[in-house]
C-alpha cells in the first residue's frame, strides 16, 4: 500500500535572481530630493550662478543615488522561503509564511509580493468579493539576519493551484534607490 501524500506542501527555498537587465530603479524619495533643487530656479532669473548651483545639486543627488545603489545586496546573497504551516483546504482560512534570509553585511527594507491565485485572496470581514491583488509584505532585514511575515489565504475553488514567483523590491536606509529581483 502506498502511503498518502502529505497535505502540507514542503517548505520551498530559493536564491534571488535579477528581475530584469537593469535591476536598479529610482525610489520616490529620489524624485522629491531632486525636485528640491528646483528652488534655485527662481533666483536663476536674476543670477545665472543659481542655475549652475541647481545643476550641482542634481549631480549630487545622482551621486547619492549611485552610492545608495551600492548599499543594496547582490541577489545571490538573499534566500526566500515560502512555508505553509497548515494544509490548504477549501473554504478554510490558512496562512502562508514568507521568509527572507540576508547573507550580506548590509541592512535594507524589503517588499515581498507573492503570486498566489486571485481566488485565494478574499476579504475576511464580509466575504462579498475577492481581493485579487497579490499580498505585499514589508520587512526590515538586519545584516546577516532573517525576517519573516505571513498573510492569509482562503481558497474558494477546488483543484490544483499554481503558486508562482515571489517578487522582491529592496531599499536601503536612504531610500533613494530600489533593486528589483525575484525568487
């Protein structure tokens, strides 16, 4: 007799990889700091040195962005794990735990976006309509540390479900630059 398969999926762990060719992006704070240099535009109408000062400001902001990019870890230094503490059952609330393990000496903030089926993401207050948006978890990760967070699932259909990729967006302490990757 063949023993039954376990109902709880195994813990899956994967190293991160770059999400695209150019993995760095400008964070929203970068644009705010860059726009702060526009304060030199008014006085530049009377004295051209203020226009030069604005260009110097913009160059300094870009240098700070580049330095912030260097404060983000390489994707190979991060591991993402997905764990199902309980079996996923029809019309039963469950949980998924996402962990990020940092093997680098750099601290950062990570936003994890998990791709679970949309019909698993129902609001639990009124159960009227599905919330098909993927779960987003914000984690502060210490150097050579481990951080975890969980989100709820509530399957409403029978059958096999495909759980996809975990997308990761990193920001350093200055939050001028972002690094995009997936596991």
